[in-house]
C-alpha cells in the first residue's frame, strides 16, 4: 500500500508511522510527483491542494484523509462520483478552540484590552467597568465536539448554555437545545452568540440582518466556524449601528482579511487571523486519528472514525 502525505510531519512522527506500519510505503511531499500521485492508494492532506485534476491523476486512490475539519474547498462532487472514502480530524480542535473562546470572553468581561492599553500609556485608572461572567447565557451554534467543549468550560463559570443545530438533537454540556428555526426567538436571551458551524448549504448566510437586530445591544457575536455564516455588510452594519456590543472574528469570507477591510478599524471588533485552533499538538492529534483508521483499513474494516459524506459536505 502506498500512502502520500502532502505535508511534512516531524521526523519522529514519520518514524512512528513506519514502526507501526512496516508493510506500508509512506511518501512525503508538499509538491508530489506525478508518479507518487498515480501510485497513491491513500492521500493524507490538509485538503486545499486536492482538486479535480489531481483526482483524475490519482487512479489508484481509495481514501482521502483530510487533516482538517472543513472540506468545503474540495471537489466534493468528483469525490462523491468516485465513491472515495473520505475522513477528517473532527474533534481535535476542541481543546484549543474552546480555550480561545473562553479567553476572548474573559478578556472582554474583565476589561483586559483596556488594561493593556492603559499600561502602554502608564495610566492608573481603576474605572474599568469589569463584570462577572457567572449568570450570563451563551448560545452556541453547532454544539458538536468543539461547541460542547466550549459549553463545558462555560458551564464551569456558571454560564447557561443553549445549543442550536439543524435537528435540535441533544448535545453534551447544553442546558437547552433549539433548532435553526427557533434561533430568532432565542437570540434575545443570549449574552454570547458563538458559532462553530461548518460551511454547508444550510449554514451559508444563516445569520441575517433580522438575527442581529434580535440580539441584545450588549451581545458579543463570536465566529469560529466559517466566514460565510453571515454577509459581511450585515455584520458591519450591526457593529456600526450598535445592534450588538462586540464581535470576535476568527474566520472571514476572504482570507487573509484585506488590509482595507473596515472590520480592522472598528473598536468593537476583535480580529483573530484564523488562529483559534492552533496548538502544538495539532499534527500529533491528527495522526492519532489517522493511525487508528489506518489500522482498521489494513484489516479490511471500513467503519472508520470521522467519515465525511462528500454529498453533504460534512
């Protein structure tokens, strides 16, 4: 079996793969040769380098292992037509992303940006307006592995959690569950509206002007999912018109965010350059999932962890 990595793990990680799977031939190249693509039975990739042309050349390909959670930039129709197995690393982001969300929330609640600013100007001023997090309400859009971990941490701080997904199906660490259809009615209760939704036909432009008008004027909107959840002009208007209090944005419709984008200039907007999931353990955790699945694959077991339906996009 030939497995092609289109990114380069650390040497000790490569050695670990070879030691555990001596019967497998591993190839590592950010710019794979035509021969390595043609011979690959499995491709391990972050996803953005997979296009229709590569799939056409990968005649022996059976399984795509995506070392990312999102697959929306991939040629899903071609993958579905080939009936290729596709898996991702859903769940490995939960610890760093939940910690990032909590860090932003506590920073705003305890006035840390203001304190940092005053330190730079050597200003001793005890009027900071800090408030407690306990007793507030968070509405989490997409309470899967990441959203549930956010809910768990927030509940430890005495925050009431409302989960929102397509079905309304129960999710861990949520005090209450609603469907997308019930979102507009729940928004007035939320102090924090946190999205970790993927990009699908159902979630693109899910939040409209009506939704932001329904939020508290003090609400903090946080997007850690995908930038196409809301039209940027709608979000800009909500921030500039005081319909919400603040936004923390880790994802954008266009990345990198252009330097002339007005979001950079708004005092009530925190720009995070798609870094909420970064962690020194990222590749390690991704390989843990891959190794578990590879062991199954070699035994003929196709009930892999984190199978992605190319037709649905998740």
